[in-house]
């Protein structure tokens, strides 16, 4: 059996129209190509997995296509296929994380003056360009400023602040934004339909939210889920793989904390821990859940942008009802939110020193219970009849 390509490579965009979530960048590049205003150096900056290298390849196709330069490369000619497969002699991709020295840049300078083999332009794509050394950047400055007419540089970076100002001033900079959740879900649905994967929209929304704006991470997670479930994915499968906390558990835990049922909250957290849930992930998901409820309180309805994709109207009504039930206690919930945020910051700063390997618990017990009642409510409470403040 031959090796099967990963889904994120199989469904990589091949043309400008296939790029999702980067409309300003795509529009500017297409207009520049149609007007013949091709620059000698471009700088693509943005979070990982947002399509910087893919768009650099599409730009190389547009410049070297047999019908081009054109903003609509056919993707079927010999040059476009060679660029897509990574075998073109005129498009050189370099990983600046491993080829970051001045000797590597001197090799570029020696070969850049040569004419293209097949196309019109010789395109150099430098990924993770911010990891080049200062000496390597300085060696490139003159070549970037006064390149041969057939040479185009595309620098891709996840850290724009580390790029030298002298390099940034010589490049046309494009900042890639994280895609919105509906856009990411639309891409996942396109991939799922192409691979005949049975998956509900709610499960795709969970995958997209966990990817945090990275197309590659989202499609890779979908690929892993399809392999694990035989292309029949459920919401429970996604929760199990991602280690996320079910929304029902968040509702229950929030009720226990707001009611100051300390014993019930600690018991429920212990149950989640015994089920293998990551307690650090629990704090993160609970913070997001509380923010959502506070937003619904102030707006009076569930915002469309925050409404879970694939959720029913009854589910939104349940969220709204719970938010209204908590309105008299909003000040207490705000204090709880700040307290949880403080505990999360402390957990991140001390995790390396106090966390037991493989556990979400802290080895040092807390000096005081941060969720204990005020002195006026500190009398013992019988488990059979909890007292509501």
C-alpha cells in the first residue's frame, strides 16, 4: 500500500479563489498582478497555519503560469503542477530555521543571478524568515534592494517584530489574520464532504475552536478523528480526543461554585479528574464559559457569533435562562472570574515546579480555600440541606 498524503496537504489551496479568510491580502495581490505592479520582495506575517506558504506558492504560480503573469493561474500547466508538487527549479523553498547562516545566503546570491529555467521569474520562499541571523539578513539587503528583474523574494514569518527594520522597509508587508470560526468550519465541511466523512456541524465547530485559527491544525485533527472512528465522527469522539470539557459539566460546576457548595464543587472536580480530564483544561474552559454567560447577561440574548454552530434554539434558550438566573449574583461571578484568572496565571507560572508529572493537581496544598464562604456564612452546612446565600 502506498503512502497517503495528509489531508492538509491534499486540500491545500491551489489558486487565489481557494484561499479562505485572507480577502484583503488576496485582493491586493490579484490587483497588483493584473496591473503589472510586481514587487521584488514580499513579507507575509501571521500566526502559524494561516496559509502564508500556500499563498506564496500561489503567487509563484501566478507569476510563472504559461498563461501569465495572471491572477487566475490555470493550475493545470506543467509549471503550475511542478510548483504544486515542489519540483520546480524556478521556485526554491528554504526553511530559515535550519538554513539560517550566512553561507546559505551566499549560496542564494550565487544562484539568484541565473536566469529561470522554465518560467519568467525565479521565486525564493523563505519560511520562518525571522530566524535568519543578522549577518545573513545584512548579506541579503543589497540583493533585495536591487535584484535582477527576474528575481522575487517572499519572506514568511510568524514573528513580525523580529524582522530587521531594514528588511521590512524593502518589502511589501501583508499581515495574515486568524480566520473566523464560520470560515474554518466551512473549510472543514469541504474537506469532510470530499473525503466522505460523516460528522455533524457541532463536532466541526469543536474542532475549529480547538485549532484557534490554524487551518493546518484543524484539518490535521479532522484527519486523526477520521482515522480513529472509521469516518463516522461524533461530538463525543471530538471531546475525547481534544480533552475538552462537556458543556453540561461546565453548567453544573458553575452552579455549584455560584451556590458556594464547596463540598459539591470539590467532589465534582474529583470525579472529572478520575475520568481522566485535564484540570488545567477545565480552568480554561470554565473561564470561557463564564465570559460567555456574562456577555449574555449584558446583551440580553445569545450573540450569533457566540452561538455554537449546529446548536438548536432550545439550547440557546437554556443558555439565556441560566444567564438571567445569575443576574442577581453578577458581582459575585465577576469576582469569581477574576479569581479564576488569577489562579490560572499562578498555575502557568508555577507549573514546572509544583505540578506532579502526568497530573493536573498541585503538589503543594493551598494555604486557604479561595472558595470558602464569608465569615457570616461560615457555619457548618449539612449536606442534606444546603443553604443558598
